[in-house]
C-alpha cells in the first residue's frame, strides 16, 4: 500500500494563470485539422500486464466541480511541468470543440483494439452531450471496458434521473474529496483519496487501491469491476 504524500498545493494565482494560458493555447489550435491524441504511456496504468489507453482534456479548465481539489491536482502538476503533455490535452479539447462527432468517432476507433480504456486521466465530463458521446462509444465497443472517474455529479445524475441506464461496459466512478458534497442518489461506486494526516472522505468499508490500474485491468478486478455502493480509497498522489 502506497503512503499518502504530503505536498504543498498549487497557489490559486498559478492555477488561474494556467487556465488562462490553456484557453489561449486551445483557441490557437485549429481542431478541424488535428487528430485526437490517445495516450498509451501513462506509467501508473501501463506497468503491469494490461495496456490501458486513455484520452484526456486539460485539467481544471474542463473540470466544473474542482474548487476543492484543483490545488492538489496531480494532472495539473503534470500539465505545468510538461507543456507538451498539456499541449496534447488542449489539442483534444480543440478537436472536440471543432467537431464533437469526429472526436468521439476517433476515440471509438482507438478503443476497439483494447480490452480496457480510461476516460480522462486529466479533465472531466464536459456536458450532458459529452456524456452521451461517451455512452455511444461504449455501445460501439462492447468488448471494451471503459472507466471514468468524475466529479461531474450533476451531469451523470441528470442522465440517470431521466430513467436512463449506463452501458454495462462503462464504469463511472464518483470521485470524492474532503469537503466536497457528493450527491449520489443512484449509489454509483466512489473513490476517495486519503491525505498524509489520515483525512479522507471514504466511507467505512472502502477497499484500498494498490495504485496499479494495469494490474487490476489484467485480472478484471478493482475499479474495473466496481458495482453500486462499492468504494475505494487511495493514497493522495
């Protein structure tokens, strides 16, 4: 079990500057002439038996419910350290803004070749129509299991409140945070970080995450198979 790290959070002024620059970067990209970037090189997800591709968007900018967590966002840290990484995420956002249908077609084409696929190592579900696109991709790729951690609770709840259901191969996990209100009337699975001082939003009985997404995917376990009411707890990273 990995120990939670104790690290200094990002200053609010730096977060605002990042968002400002990322908006400008995205606006300067002609999404109609770009392809969606699918990553297969995330160490956490690809250091075991299963390769897990993913598609991401710029953190914070595409996260509508990140007031509590943006200061400690690992994706934000990565984006600020590696401008080329944030550039590919901004490119994905530009493609989506230019042509949402093509964005999801390209994701679907890429995902069909894999057993597992992650939505949003960085970023989050942008809108109701974006969630519909994710659902369509899952329906087009019945042999692929999709996993998405999200704080876009309202978007997912609206879809389920209307009497709809999620495809069996699309696992949406509500992402908790200390101090963040999580409305979860449909009892979707949840995940929760634990801080260095032991603080966590995890409920009693939450299972510990070992931190190796690839290993769990290879053995069809962990978050990939979570059901209603299940919860995992992981060390802040």
